[in-house]
C-alpha cells in the first residue's frame, strides 16, 4: 500500500491539542465538571459522555431467576456511583466513577412476571409453574423457564395476572427513570429489550430507547411478534403519536448469521423500503458487551491480526455454535456497500456503541472489577471457570465447564453531544456521532473533509474547522469533484487504564462486485512510524507482569492522532471508513480472578487483553 510523505509527517505527531473532552477533565474547551445541582453550559463543539444503554434488573425473567433482587432505582443509584448489593451478597460499585447516562432495559416479554410468581398474594404466586420455579433455584429454574417459554406454558398463565405484573413493572421502570433524570448532570432514558430470535435460535435482540418522558402503555415484545420489521413499524406508529424511539440490535455475534442476513425475517428479498424502515428505526448497533464483541471474526477477516478480540462463539442461551457469516458488523458494512452499488440501497448504515448487558442491575466494565453478568451462576471465579474447582469433576475437569469463560468485561457507549440531556444525547444517537469502548473511557474523534489543511492539527480552532470543513463520524462524505478526502483522527487514553499503543483505519469497499476490507495502522506510540504492507506499527515492547497485573507505564501514548489520506482512494466507488484504537496489553478479568485466589491463571483463557475503542463510520458517497 502506497504512503506519502504528508501522511508520515502527520502520523508522527502524537500529542496534539485535544479534539474534545469529556465531563470532569481539564482539557481545552471543557465545559467543566458541574457540582450537584449545577447545570452544565452546552458546548457547541460537543463533549464525550459515557453510559450504558443495556441494563437488566429484577423485572427481567432471567435476571430474577439468577437471583437478582435489585430494581431500577438501584440501577440508577449504581450508575451515579453508589454501591448496590449483588445477588451473592457482596457489594457492586463502579471504580472509574459515575456514568453520564443510563437506561434500564428489562426484557419486554413476561416483564415483571417472575417477581410476581414469587410474591405471596399475587395471582401468579399460586400457579404450579411458579411453585416449580421457586423450588428449582437459579440455574435449573432458568432452564425450566426457557422450556416453559418454548412450550407455551408461560402463555397459559392467567392473562389478567400477567398483564398486571407487566404494567406494574413498566410503571416502576418509567418512574425510576423520571426520578433520576437530572439534566446537565445525569441522564436517564426510558427503555426495554425486545428479545426475539429466529427459528434456529439466532439472536435478534434489540434494546428500545425512548427520547423523552413519553412512553407507550406497554412494550412491544416477542409475544406480539418475533419479526423485527413489526417492531420498526410499531416505532413508526409511536412516532406519529409523538413518542420518539429507536432500536439498538445487540449480540449479532450470536445470531447464527441472522442479524445481518441478506433477506428479511420471512425470507423475502431486501428492498429500498426495508432499508428505509430499518435505518429510520435502527441507526446504531451495540457492537460489544459481556457476551462478546461483534466487530469481526477471524474467519471473516483473516488478515486482521486483532480480529479475535473477545469472541463469544455460541448462539445466545445455547451451546450451539453461531455462524459468523451474517453475524458481524464489519461484514455488514461492506455487504451494505454491495447492495448500494448493485441495487441502490443500504440497510446496514449503523453507528456503534458498547454496553454491558448486565443482569445484576449494574455493570462493571473494568477488568479488575469484574462481577460477571448473571447473578449467582457466575458470581465468583470458580463458577466462571477462571479459578480451579475445590475438587475435580467426575470427568477429571479442574475448572467449571461452561460459557462464562468467554464473557468479556465490556463495554460502554460513548456519545459526542452538546450537553448531558435527553434531547442532546438522543440527537447524537440519531446522527450516529457515537463510539464504542471495550470498557475503558477512551475518547475518539473522527472527521472527514476535502479542504483540511496541513496545519489543521495545530489550529486552535481545530474542531470548529473540522466540523465546518467536513463531517464527523456517522456522516456521509459526498464526492467533491473527484477530490481525495482527508480524515482527521484523534484518540485519548483513559487515565485509569493503560496508555494507547496504536491507531488504526478500517476501510471497506467493493471490487469487481465483491466486498473488500483493509486495516492499516495510521499512528504509533513511542515515536514509531507504521511501515510494511499493510502498514503496521512495530511492537512497542509494552508488557504485563502476570504475578500482580502491573503493566508498562513508560511506554505508549496519552494521545494518538493523524491527518490521513487514503492512498488507494477511488472517487467512483462507495467506501466505508471507521477508526479503531488499541491500548497496551493489560490483565484480563480471568487473570485478576486467579491472582485474588492465589492460583495460576487458567491456561485455557487469555491472560491479557488489549482494550480498545471503535468510532462510528464515515461513508464515502460517489457523485451521482
């Protein structure tokens, strides 16, 4: 791949004036860290805010069976920095400080039904299924509940009693969101999870997030329809009534190829109307969370050395392997370009966010503060398989054999917005000026334009110039008389995590009707310059001491940035670009478990991890 001197000069600049800032930092342009009750001054150049749009509490059928008894009020107290109680009895608290925003997203189907089945005096308490689930306990009870759902037993419970439980839980969720929403300081969103699946157990789950205080009488759930198109039409109908909302698909990695399949749920060909319906209601995708990262897969991206990051191989809630093709976001991006060039529409123009999907009412995405995902069943190292069992199993296994070892300590949503309010954050979700992180609060900015000057990175008005002369992540960069665009990229480390190692550009395009992709390093830490074909940074020598999880402090960068030009740009072809930034290696949660238990790390689990963040894409659109 060719490389110009101007690119080399740009990527050598590793510590530039920050392109923006997040709440509580002292970076230039920061709106400040408001005290309790103070209102933040809106920043027209936007700040980075971090939050979690995927949190389950006691009102989710599975979370309740896992032993979780905390409620939406507890979830919001947790997000604001307080400690809450885990199902096992220990305390659960964020180490990196309060979040900026959160949504409680309990499962819409059978919402509140399991807690009602455990509440003396409620009609559901007296049912035979209720008594059976109470006797079975967490793990066996969860499997029995799934069986009851599959066999239709849950639907045979008294309808009035089910509706009463659901309406009561939904009111509680709304009231908690309203009570904790504090414009300028902490934002809540009313939401829930649409928990659908394909006939082959492919995951089709979506989180539904509403913009304001208006919400429907009850969630649209899989008991209404399993077809995501029906969910999108329901959202369209609500919009006409003045209730604005959007859906966020998650765990496409566990969809068995169904999330981004090239036909509809019912097997029909994709159409422009389908693409419009989907993009109107589904502008972003949750790309990383506890149940794995859905950026790409080694089988789909064999030339990407970092494609194996936190891969969860199974379909959700099964031991069946998930088909990678059709399940990962990068492939969907490029398949969307194929559809755009051959049929004139693209249904896969998603921005990216991360989340935790915690079922503990609070997610801790810090590797050294990992508490699992599902209450009692994965509440300690032995249950998660990171620490040896007290005694080997009958088969001689030293470690628990389950899927929990594939959990990732992920993730968070990053949003660039003028202020920390519902309207401002929601508008950012809509325009896709968002990014995903695997847990640390790294910040990343990404712009594309045609008239960015060589001195842009030293311009005191850099961000204003970047906006004025181009588009931010999530936008379309329309052709400008065949000019080659320039991309302004910047990333800053989380001060509570490791330094940054490399900044990468991921590109997708279509060649002779076939999808293509490339990954190149565009900025390196420690003064290094990318070289080779494809461009790669040399190993900077950063290491981890597995005896205590200390890591190199004198290597890596606080910031990485580049003003990059695509040397293989073709003005006639659609293309998609997004940015990935990697930290130096640190200990994975499973190694932290082993150190605390005084044992060696499980040799079958990765001992270290390279935390990372991903920008939403910029789409290049050729002239018409």
